[in-house]
C-alpha cells in the first residue's frame, strides 16, 4: 500500500526524531536530492514510483 505524502512524512518524523532547520520536509528533500545524484536514471525512476504523489510531498 502506497502512503500519502503526509503519512510518509509522519513516518519519517517518527524514525528521525531530531530537530533540524526546515523540519523533516527539508531532511527528506535533501536525502532525495542526494539519491537522485548518485543512482542511475532507471533506479531513480523506480524509487520515485514508490513515493507519495501529492502536493504535501515535494520531490527534487
């Protein structure tokens, strides 16, 4: 079952309980930017297909 954007971010908040500037949204965005730079285009497309598809979830 695919999580909604807010469900995904809530799980990230639970798994990453540290306070950071920009909140968990910034952490998720930074991680996804790093992944995008270091995986093949096919791997990136596969990864994106499993992520939430909603306005609450911003992909690089």
